[in-house]
């Protein structure tokens, strides 16, 4: 007998969940702060903001910077990131996992704090255009953990919250799912420590893509 499908729509965060970019983003945030002469955040503080929209993230990372200089800080971040983005890759096993989910007829989506330009460039770099049925970025809707980007994806595919799963590496992702009334799965190999996930009640915490793939095959 074929096991009934639990989730119709599976939405993934990008950085730190599918794309092994956490360390680079952390370094670029720190370098941008150094360029502007503001206090350089620790690795922990810089990685905490990953998943937010860029301006929201930089406001948290450099709270002492005058608000009118945040666009300048964003430009310096982009300068450092785009110079190095060719060095980062998908986590091992990601493409195989996504193909298996497509074969089981799930809708697949990306809900990310990246910009539209940044996500499109990343999808092209790793040749994943056409794999995802829908995408939302922080510059075209509300930033996480506001539930709007996930709500928009659910409306796009006509999927109810109880049939939607959000997968991410940060508390912002899991809180996004909770705010939208959807289920979530956390991954421990990205920006946030899994100890911080408990209050958002993820169905599972995956410690590798292989672990995530196995859980999705058995439970999604």
C-alpha cells in the first residue's frame, strides 16, 4: 500500500539549509561592519541574523550605526558576498533529496531572506531553476519571522497550513512556520544551534541532509 502524503507543500529556507553559505555570510557581515568603522559582531551575533531580510539583519548586527547608513552597510555586504559566492555549494545530497520529493509529487518552494536578485543568481549557479514551483524573497514580501511569505506560497498553490511544511536552520524559519500555522523541521548544520529550536516545536531536527532526506521519505 502507498503511504498517504502528509504535506502537499514543502518550503525550504536557502542559506544554511540547502546552500552551505553560513560561514561566508557571517564573514561578509563582519567585513562590512569593519569597512564602516562600527563594532564588528561576533560570529554568534553575525550568524544569528542569517535568514532575515538584509536591512533587518544589518540593523541587528550593527545597532550602533545611524539608520541612514544602513544602505551603505548593505552595499558593502553585497560587495564582499558577490566576490566570494562562487566558492559556496549546495550541501551534499541536496539535489537527490529534491528530486525524490518531486517524484513524490510535492510542491517545492523556497522562502528566503535573500533578495530576488541574490536568489536568482544562486539558483542559476547551482542549476536549480525549474526545480522549485514557487519562491519568495525578503525584498518582495515581509521578512521572517512575519508569516506573509509562507502565507503567499500557500495561497499560490491552494494549500492549507496543516498540509504545509517549512524547513530551515534558524529560529526565524521555525517561528515563521509557527506564525503561519504550518509544521516545521529544523536542521542543525546551519546558522543557529538546535538547542534554540525547542520552543517552536519542530517535528524533527535533522543533523545532515541524509538525515533530512530519510525523515521526509518516511514522514512527509
